[in-house]
C-alpha cells in the first residue's frame, strides 16, 4: 500500500510540473512562430499590390489547378479575384499562395 503513495507523490511532485513546464515552452514557441508569420504578411501584401487591376494566374498550395482572373484588391491577408465570364468573386488566403504571375495572353 505504501508503494502506491510513493508513486502518487512522485507523479504529482515531479512528473506533473515537468509536463506543465514543457507545455509552457511549446506555447512560447508557437507564439514566436505566429509573430514571425505576421511580420511576413505585410511584405506579402506589399508584393501583391503590383498585381491589382491585372489579369493573373494564381497557384495555391491546395490546388493543382490555378485560379485565373482579375485581381481586384489586397486586404489584410486576403486577395480578391474576379474569375470567369460572370466575374465570380473568389477570396484567396495569401498564406497559401505558391506563385502568382500575369496572364500570358494579356502581355
């Protein structure tokens, strides 16, 4: 019976504080990664401003097919694109853009 008490004390006095410290360290690392991403988002928005008003092909990380359309606006972390003959509005998250280029037929 006493061996259970020893295990109980070891668990609560040694193991739980170590797990708590590890969790805090992981949270700090995640916060640093988020701050780095936010700094890069401003540079991405500035770079995308040169495509506003132009017909472009946008390749995203999730799709094999590109998005072909007119870039209308860059707002925060989002790119507004008008696609097709009906000018359907699509919002593209700039975090997932792999490449963007002017439409080759436009040049």
